[in-house]
C-alpha cells in the first residue's frame, strides 16, 4: 500500500500524460538493477563463506529463517529467478528465486509490488476523467470485488484513492473533524482483529475462507497460507486507517517528516534488499563467537550486541548500495525515457 500510495503522486498533482508515461516506463528499469544486485549478493557472500555460521545460529534459535540461502549453481538459474521475481503474478513462498535470498519469507513481496504497480497506473489514468461522485460510489465497488477475488489490487486501489483524496479533495474540505471517524473505526477494527487472532492462533487463517476459490468455485477453504501469501483483512484495516489518519493530521505529518524518517525512507528499498544478508552473515558470526567461544549465556546481552552491531552496519551497507546501485538505476531510467522521446 505504501508503494501504491507514492508511485503516482506527481501525476495526481500535475494530471499530465507525460508524467504518467514516464512513471510507467521507468518503473521496471528502476527496480531491475537493485534486484539484480540483491539476488547476486547472498550467493557471493555464501560462496565466500560468509554464512558458514548461519546453520549453527538456526540450531541455537530453533529458527528456520536463519538457515543459509542456497548459492546459484549457474547463470541460467539466476536469470530465471530474476524473471520469476518480476513477472510472477501469483507469488509463492516456495518460488525458486526466493530460495536464494536470506529471510526468504519476505522476498515474495517483490513481484507483488511490481505487478500491482501497473494496476495502479491503469486506474490512475482514469482518475482525471471521473467525477467525484462516481469515485465515491464506484471505487468501493472495485475494492470489494478485488477483495472477494483475493487480489492484491484490493490494497493498491485503496492506497491510490487515499493519495488522490489527500492531494486533490482534502484541501477543499471545510471541516476535517468528521473525516477522522471512518479511518479511526478501521484502525480500531484492525487492532481488535489482530488481538483476536493473537488470542486464538488456531483460527488466525479463518478469514481466508471468505474469498472466492478460483480453482473450485466455492469459498476459499483450501488455501495453504504457509505457501501462498494472501492479503489479510486485519492488515488492511490497520494500514488503511493509519495512512488516512496520518494524511488528516498535520502534527503527525511533521513528526514523520523528520530528517531521520526521511533518510530511512530514501534508503528503505536497499535496506529491505540487503539487510537480510548483512544481519545473517554478521549476526551468525557474532552469535557463535559470543556464545560458543566466549561462553556468554545472557540472551539479553547477546541480543544487545547483535542489535548494536547489525543495525548500524545494515544502514551503512544500504546507504552505499543506494548510491552505487539504486541511484544509477534512477538516473539511467530518467535518461532513457528522455532519449526515446527525442
């Protein structure tokens, strides 16, 4: 939802076809180089022995997320994994490309973000030609339909509508007090659902039933949530409510606009792509040294050492990769779009 919230902001402000065309053209180019790099990095680190202590960390913590990722055996598998991450419209946590990334339980979101970007672009192109009344009554219908289908467009269309409402219609509102009520209700409902599922973990996946089953035509009773990521109602309520409340509150906006958060937002994509590799390599080494070699038994002390070692290094690596990988891809995409238009 955050990605969909920001990728067409310039178009929503300017209502220019050139602006939207540029965003659509640059999107795959801006993501390609960072993903090429982030898929190769774990294999390079693994081949160099950077994950040799990761298996021991997995045994100590009884956490399968610490199991070291596989190393690409050949270029063809690397090449195909990139295509999987870009063009798989129905991602699975068992997809082959995800097996080569640390903390692979999160990597499935990459194809979702990329593919759903184009859903946002299509609907964004329609917005200047649709009346406010039609948007108020029509878009909730699209959101309900995509919810029923279990499509991630349910999240993205909501984020797009919030973005346009904030930029175009919110400045025209005479009073904002009543506008706080719907997002506040969503946030409370989302938190209540999260509390309910935390209290009854055996029923946490029951909400998945209330979607259509695309294979059998009935309700969605046969989904394997451990294998296939699926949009959740509680997450939707919390994120949508929080985003709307933030858009309405100037004080909260000033808090989130502080230099630290803006800096983290700038490097966030590279931090997401590289922090798993950094934390697994350094964290596993540090844990083995402190626990096995120096005999440290205090879990809180080990955790503190890991935090103060891994977090700063992850930020440094993300900053370096931003300037060496993400920024050049941004510049190249802008240059290429100008070049094809001349």
